[in-house]
């Protein structure tokens, strides 16, 4: 895990090359690096990161990477999760893993105030969401 020199800028990146998603470690790390956030915002951030990282492990192939950074005017947090499966686009409310799954992106949609999406790149995709800080 890496971070910028200035934690206030909060540009952090996590290589997700482990065979199992390191969700507890990510949550612990975020709470340390972004300790200045309001508790409710930090909890929302952890939930969105957990959902997007879990989806990358459940529905996509490696390589995977998580990035979190604040906007320049510090009014939003942007969460980005890269994966190696550009052909598997996320669908809110649906999961190929069964009817008991598929609600995570609905939570992401609500918490991000519908500011989330997918960007396709060379050999992969980035699923992103923005959380307002105000």
C-alpha cells in the first residue's frame, strides 16, 4: 500500500494481487490514512471500497488495484478499482453468483448519489464512485 507524501491530499493506492481480498486490512488502512474524515463519511468510504473490491474479486480477473483520492477542492472522494475483465461490466441489482447477491452496487449508487460508473481501458476496466464530503 502506498500513499502520497501529504495525507491531506489522500491519494492512496493498494495492489490487490493477493488471492483473497484484503478487506479488513483496507478498512484499517483507510481509517488510519483518512482519520480526519467525519465518522459517517469514513464508514461510507469503507463500505464503497469493500463493495467495489469484492466485486473485482468475485466477477473479474487480475490484475486488480484500488485507488482513493480527494478532489482538488476537497469536496469529494474518488474510489477507483481496476481489474482485468473489460467484458464483465457491473450491473446494479444483479449477480451471476445467485439471487441472494447483487445489492452492493445499489448501496454504492445510493452512497455516491449516483456518481459512479465504468471506464474501459486497454486490457481492463476501472469501476469508480465519488463520495461527496459535504
